[in-house]
């Protein structure tokens, strides 16, 4: 699905849960332009326990959204997958990394 960036609309997804999906590329062919999970104009969302193939160009993309939560998303090899905020141009904290950061600061 392709969204025109020139279209201005209200928040289209008020609350979203994306859980337990396996997102793979066809024949494991790398596609740098593909997006595994794209969250655009979401007010709040929880994205958890998804497995996303590293052949996908951008694993989890967030844009024009409120504070979204990510937990236990991984590659097929078990590596942590963080969301990426297109507007802020940075990786987003995942609940696991927030807990690890808190533990490091506590001791």
C-alpha cells in the first residue's frame, strides 16, 4: 500500500494492536524499498511479538503518530527489532531496552 505524502488528514487509526505476525520477503530476496510494518497517523499503538525478516528494507516504520509502544519484535534469528521514527530520524526505544536502561541506572 502506498500513501501520498501530499494528502493531509486527521489521525486515521486511533488505537491499533499489531501482534504475532510473521513478515517475510518472497524467496528471501532483499528489497531495500520494502517496509515490514508501517504505522502512519496512529494516535496510539502496541506492536508486539512480530517476527520480521531482515531481507525487508525497513523493519518497523513510524510516521506522523503519537507515542507508540514496541515489545518483543524480533528477526527470525531472535535479534531485537526497534521501531524507526521517520520524522525524528531515529530508532525508538523498545520496552525491553527501557527496562535494561532502568536496571543499568539503578545499579
